[in-house]
C-alpha cells in the first residue's frame, strides 16, 4: 500500500482578455478496486468561475466551469491524496478466457466500447499485419503480452516527436513518441486482435526510492488496460504493469475521452501554458 499526495497545476496566461470560456477538467483521481481517494479538491481562478461536477459516461469525475467575466488568465489547481493498493498476483493463462470465450456474444456486447478502433487508436496496416500472428497463441492473455513485447522492441519513448493530436499510425511511422502514443499503438494492436483495450490517464511517482514526505516532480501519465476475463493494466512506457506508483484519473477509448483540461473561449488570441505536477509519498 502506498499513499500519495498529488498537486497538478495548469495555468494559461492570455495575450489579450478573454470575455467568455467554457471548460472541463478531468484531474480528480478515481476510487476503484486498486485505489481509494482520501481527499480531492479543485480550485479554479479567477474566482468568477461557476463550477459544477458530474460523472461522465466512462466514470470519470469531471469538474465543469464557466467564466463569463473578462479575464486574462486561467488557473486550475487540483490536489488529491490517494491510497494505492495494487495486488500483484501471478496469472495462470488457463484461468483466463480462451479466444472462443472472448468472442462470445455476451462478452462482445459488454466490451463493445473498447473493441472498435478510434481515430487515435487505429495503428494502420503495418502494425495490424505484424501482430496478426499473435492470434495463433493459445490465449488472448499470451497474445496481449506478446503485443507489449512487440511495443518494447519496436518503439522508443522520445518526447517532442509527436503532438497531442498524433494518432497511433503516425506515432508508429516515427517509431517514437510519448506515453500517450505508446498507449495508443498498444491499444490499436490489441483491438486488431479482437482483445478489448482502453486508455488510462493519471499520474506516476517517478522516484520509488524517494523518502516519506519528500516532494518530487511527478508526471501526468498514460497507460493501457486490456480485458481477457479481467482487466489487466500495462504501462508501455516503463514496460511493466501499473504499480502502487500509478494513480488512475480517467479511462476511455483514447486520449480524447480523458483529456485533463479542455474548453472553448472567446477572445484571448494567444496563450502561454504552464503545467506542474508535484507528488509526495506520505505513507
């Protein structure tokens, strides 16, 4: 069990006044089978914002806010304390679903959101052809791990090569990208085999050896989950299952479903963005 305190601040400074903006933030962690949110809060500045909260279709906690008065900056300051308790258990392939069971009508219906390719997840014909042979492995579980090994051998984590709108096929053509790109390629490859897969956004504590109470520069992060009878997590960037250092915030079909902060505005012309994530292990 690990207890983490996270502070995620996002600020836009506008070149010119914004007269109106509508925004959504997905920065509040989830309580699920692997973690419990002990406290969570989002502050929006300027204080003229009208704030409301709801759960979206995918189960994420959304903070929606409108600013109807003139403003020249926007700051969202999200804090949370989360207790993470991911239990590592050896998976026996014989206990997972077979290919035939995974293709059963009830499973396909239950996982219908996570089987079709999206605009961001479709990896293109090259990846589909290269991983197609994994369909011959005895179980979907083994095929999923083969896909993760394929990613490890063929793609490299390199910031600055891709952009927020780059899709899986574009990232594959570069053979490089950030966590978002690696997750999209992995999800697309899994879906091409008929294995349900979904995108996970959240945070990662990058320094497992940091002492209790030591604040470090953390990261917004992305990884994936696939379904083979149970949902299994995998972090393609770090080549391992999600650990107690991972805090989940939102799940969806791809990045578009879990964007941390998005909105529309009137005025403001250009903006300067500042983002910081600080993480402290408190237990």
